[in-house]
C-alpha cells in the first residue's frame, strides 16, 4: 500500500522531421545529436479528414540530461487523394520553449530572447514543394494574439530562398502561464477558401536584408484554404487560435495515412536513470468529411533507433516510449520514461522501419484491466489532525464525504491515473494519483491554508493585539 502526502494544487516524411528539428536546433544554437526516434500514429485509413483534435495531460518534463523531447502531432495534407508536401504540426514540446520579443523582423533563423525549460505547444506549417518545383509564397499565417503566439518565418531546405517554407508559432509560457501539470486541448479544423488581402502581411520573407528586412510582403494572389489551429488550457482560461493558409489547389484534406502522428524525437538517449518525462494523450478524434467527429482508437508504433540511443534498462528491456494506460477511467496513451515502467509497446525491429504486420499496436477501444482497485482517502490538516465531512470527487464525479475520522474509501476503480479532488469550506485541493492493478491505494491529502487569506488575517490579528494592549494599559 502506497502513502503519499501532497501540498496544494499543484510524417512519416524524413524531410519534415529533419527540417523542423534543424529549425529548432539552429534557433537554439547547438548541434543536434540524433537520438531516439519513434513513430506513434493513427492507424492508416482510406478515408481522409477535415479536422483532428486531442487532449493531453502534461505531467512532467524533468529533462536536465535529456534536454528536450518533441511529440510532433503531425498531419499531412492531400488534394483529391494525391500526396501534397504540406504538413501541419500540433506539437508537444518538453524542455524547450523559445521566447520571442519581436520575431517578425529577424532575417534567416529568428533570434529569440530566451529559452525556457518548460512544456509548450508549438504549431507549425511546412511547405516542401520548393525542394522539387522551386520557390513560391503560397503558405501564409495569421496570429490573433502575437504576444501569446508570435509568428516565426524561416527557410530550411530551400535553394536560394525567396519565400518562407516554414511558419511556426510557439505558445509563450511567460505570457500565458506554464503548462506542466495541466490538461490541454489541441485541434486543427479546415475552414473556408478565400483570397487574402494584399495590404496585410500574412507572409514574410525571412531572407530579406537591410532596408528590406521588415518590409511587408504580399502573399500570392491566389485562393487559399484556411486551417484553424487552437489551444485550450481550461485551468488558465486560455482559448486561442492561429490561422494557417495553404494554396487551395494543394491541400483540402488531412491524409488518412498521415494523421495524428505523435512522432518522438529527442537528442541523444533518454536518460532513464535520472530524468523523468510523462505526457498522457487521450480523447483523440478525427473529423470526417461529413462533418462528424469520431474517436481515433488504434495507433501504430514503429521504433527506429540504434541501440545506443534506445532507452533500455540493465536487463535490456524497453524503459521508455509509448504504453496504454487508463486516465479518469478511460483508455489513454502515455509517452514517458524514467519511472521504471517496462510495458512499453514495441515493434519487431527497434532499429528501423517495420512492415505493417510487425509494428506495435495501441488499441484504445477499451480500458486496461478490470475494476478491482480502490483508494482510501485520508484528509489531514497541516498539524496532522483529521478533516471530517470534506467532499471527495474522483475523475470529476462526486464520491461522498470523509467520515468523522477524515476517511473515505472509493472502490470499483480501474487501475491507472485518476483526478482526486477534496473540498471543504469552499476550498479545493486536487492531484493526480496512480493506482496499480488490484491495489488499495492510500492517499493523504493535506490542504494548504489559502495564501490569499494570510495577509488579511495577519492584519486582523495585529489590530486585535493593539486593541487589547491599549485596553490593558488604559485601565
């Protein structure tokens, strides 16, 4: 039985991978050592989509030795079923947030003000037709909040570039708040076809110099298809979107064989001995051409790293990657390392691409295991005294109140991650707990005194002391 004390609420295309990682690498000014690489993507389907979305719990990114981990969340575009070299990434970045002051007037790779070791969400639009057919300027972007999602235009693979072939926008944690320990919802949805006004800068050439450096550029005078990428962070009150524009003749749907690709990239080997990383992905969905959202339930895993960069433990077992878990009683997918888990999904060949028949599969149609777990909630204050009659919610469902001893047992639970909330007198403390199969888990909750009351109560106590003092010596 575990006892834990807590305080307060606490593309498939190698070109796409290479280009985006190169962009991030140069912007951080260090040499990339290619490490673990693994694909985890929605099982290919013959139908194409007009939207995707997922939710994620960004639990931990302690990456002092591993440095950073990227989960691309890539989506390839198609036109009439034909391949198009356009990709829109809905990326989860850990250990790597570039903070920009004014990214629009920097030439080449934009200069950043600082790099923070936090989680962030990065939106990106790639245009790789330039590599084969030459330059154009038929991708564009608009941000609705440049402080929260500043635009970054860059050239990576193009020859004698005259237009950006990558547009990226990183959520700025210094502006909106940090994301570790929070739930986020990320989506990409197709919208209308329209002409873009030529007197507004949806496009910039990052290779202009001198007097031309900050000159507004006119995007191509063509029809564009708009795609809206949205980040929601309920606990921060954030609901913000950016607009990506792609030549309407070069991408009207998301390819059924290139959707929700949570491709893992990091530098070197994940340091499972000292670092910790954990992201839980859940409620993944695709929007069909009929306009309906449906669950995305089968994901394919293809690990392709050399042994030197694989997160193997002393027994040669895979100790990092993707595994199936439960979150709030529903099936979910975890990307993690550093916790001693060894039930990660593997394919037949960890060192290269596998054919479809030997790739790993994560099936999210049903939860893991049976309802044979329970949690014994013990509510205590900071002095160790029990707190009776406190309301307990598990996975956002009311489960009862603690008894006169400050205890409540909740049974008939699935193993995995659960959201535990305890409320008393209008104050709530919440935390994520993890229950092993067939386990009775004891969780001791110690709500902290609400900090916003400390100063007023101190002032009241001081005032009362002064009044008593004056009464004593005035008699």
